[in-house]
C-alpha cells in the first residue's frame, strides 16, 4: 500500500508535471521527470532529508532495491558498450562514460558519507591519482610513454598522502591543481570525451579540497562537547 505522505504528493506532482509538459511539447526528454518522481523518496532518505517520513523497513527495501538497480544498470551499460563497440559504433563511449561516472559517484559517496571529511578527502585524492594512472596505462600500456604521462597521477597520489599531515594547506593546493587540470583537459578539445574526463576528475578533487579545508564533522562535534 502506498504511503500518502508529503513525499508521495511531491513525487506525484513531478510525475503529472512531466506528463503534462510532454503532452504540450511532444519532447520525450521531459519524460525523464517521471524517473525523478520515482527516485525522490530514496534520494531524500539517502541524504537523511525528511528522515521521519521513511521508516526502517522502507530504508532496508530502498537499500537493497537500489543496489540491485545500480548493478543492473551498470551491467546493462557494459553489455550495450560491448555491442556498440563490436558494430564499430563510437556511441559505446557514452555507455562507457555512464559506467565510469556511476562507479565514481558510488565510490565518492561511500567515502564521503562516513562524516570524517579530512580522511575522506585524503582517500578521494589518492583514488583520483590512481585512476589517472590506470587510464594512462590502459591507453599506453607499460611503456616509456606511460611512465611520463602517469607522472601527474603519481604526483596527485603523493599530494593525497601529504594531506594527512597538512590538511588545510594541501586542500588549497588541491583546488589549485584542479583548476590547472581543468584547463589542461579542456584545452585538448571541448568535446564529450574531454568534458566527461573533466567532470570525473575535477568534481572529486574539488570535494576533497573543500573537505580538507573545512575539517571533520567528528572533530567539530568533539570540540563542542569539550566546551560544554
């Protein structure tokens, strides 16, 4: 039985709005609002927003169904990428991008939602550095070119390691490095591949840099307790 609470009526409104706009414009892109209406409750629950409107049973169901749906989507994208690649159609790159972005988003959220922002920031930076090294390796193999082009990735790994000792300073350095990487990546061409690369690399680094500067929620709570 559907739980008719404020979230239900918000989701219903989004659904109806999507159908109406589609009927008026005949643009099928507006039908994506229907997906938004379905994802509203689990998204709010995951972000601890309107938590009182979601009970433990719903949380358990959303967790399990969400993992199943995510795995199904990733597997589906991989199958489509292989299929399009075998046909010689370069649209497989879009499915590949969805897989990379989805996995990166899940990894980023898993690390960041712990609440220990500085530790999370360190892990994110090291992860991004290793991801750059992996991409370079997949493109060049183990060669002299790999050793040269992977240097920025190893530098980012080193910066992530130093973040444990100098979090605020490294946070500022990471933001500066991110700006430089953005210029370099988009400087190679403002095309879909470069844009996706920029998003995958810069968003985690910006998140990590800000996390290192802001500090830990856990430490802040402990400070408040001491003062009280």
